[in-house]
C-alpha cells in the first residue's frame, strides 16, 4: 500500500482504506469473529487506515474496530471517526435499528448535535468505545441539514481539539460535493470524505470540489466507488445509492463493464482505480463485512488497468471529456 499525507496535517493514510460501517451490522448481522477477521485481513494486505462512526450500529462498529486494533502498534495505523450524532441510551431496547440501516438492538437513540459541546461529548465517547487516548481524524458527519451550526460551532471545536493534539486531522464527510466545497474554501480542514459522487458513473465532484481541494491543498477521501453495488455487479435489481438502479444507469454500468472486460479488467478494478486520476484524492474507502471482501478489494486495486481502457472511456463518451484518469499500467 502507498501512503499519502492528509493536507498538511502529518496524518498519513494508505491508498486503500477500510470502511467499518459493516462492523456495525449494516443491513445484516456480522459475527464478532467475522468482524475481527475482516480487520485482520485488511491489516495483512497492508491497509493502515480505518474509518468508523458512532452512527454505525449505535457504537458497535467503533467497539469492534477498537478491539480488533488493540493488539496492533498504535503508531502504525490511522483511525477516523465522526461527530454530529450523539448516542443517548434508552431505558430499554425498543426493537431494532433497521430503520436506520443497522441490524442491532435499538438501545440508544441518535440526537443530531453540531454544537461545540456536542463535538466534545461525541469525541470523548468515541475514544472510550475505541479504547484510544487520541483519534487521528475526525469528520463532521452528514451536516447537510445543520450546515450553519456545523460551520459556526462544530468546526471551531474541532480546530481546538486539533491544536490540543487530541485530534490529528479534521474534516467533513458527506454524500454531496456542494457543501463540502464550502468547507474546503471557507475553513482550514485537512481533508473531506466524499461518498458516491466521484465514481465511474458520477463525476459531480469535478465541477467545484476537487479543483478547490487541489488549489487549497486539502485531501479528498473517496467512498462509495461502487455506488452501493451497481458498479460491483451491474445486473437487474442492482442498487445505486441504496435504491434499485434506474434502467438508464444500469445500461451505462453494463456498457462500462463490457468496455473494461474488453481490456481484461474487472469493472471493480477500474472503479477502485478511477478516483486516483485526480491529484487531490488521497485514499479510497471500501466497506467490507468479511475477510474475503477486503482481500478482493486489495486485489482489485492492485489489478493492472491499461491506459487504452481510460482512453476508450473518454473517446466513447462514457466519461466526460477532460476527466482526469490514472496513468495506464
């Protein structure tokens, strides 16, 4: 794995990152042993950047990730977590959390809170669940509907934590490029985490976010490169952004698959490699619920992707003209 510094923070990340949402039982349960094996497999293929959040399984992802990393040398890995949702315990579990996407008992309720105090409380609770004294990266998590408070209160609190050494790097993580561009332009974030908006099917981030990040020296971590499944296995019924893919998007994905396979490249490999064509991109975040999943992701990232494939995608209009592409292998 290659390493890259996030902005000017001194915090390094590997080009492939482990997204730990599935360790919080995203959609379906994952056993403790299976979760630990997935982290072990990530470590064995060289991944040293792990991302989690309180939201993922009402803290289960953080607890499992912390336990799996506890026996690793602390200076050898990077962990990011997020703030914006506080977990308040309920008097008793009331059903499950599947309405929020996680197959866990509903032992807590999420409370949106982008106040300075909310940031401090969230980081303190995350450190306890992770079993750490400090966290490497903290992102403001999905502040879409709380943007003013996040900029006015939460962001300055993160700046203070960074200056005190509790946090190494700070940023924001969202599923949209527009608001992240505001963070890049108007604050001193080290990095932003963008999910689903810089992929082989969706290049919205090219309009403003990625150019602004490159200009200001802010790193971009890209998540959702498979657009929740469509670019991993395009077929009828496949999902795009967690809903059944429309027919036109499915057709585009199948065309991309046919093109990549003509060049001897699995579509997954091209999807993983594509974001690295832009110089602002530091890492690609892949969610995994098993050792097999993360080993496959590492193998796909390592798969040669020849220059003629990228040229075909550009000349045939399957990607917009001028889209930066990785160097051919």
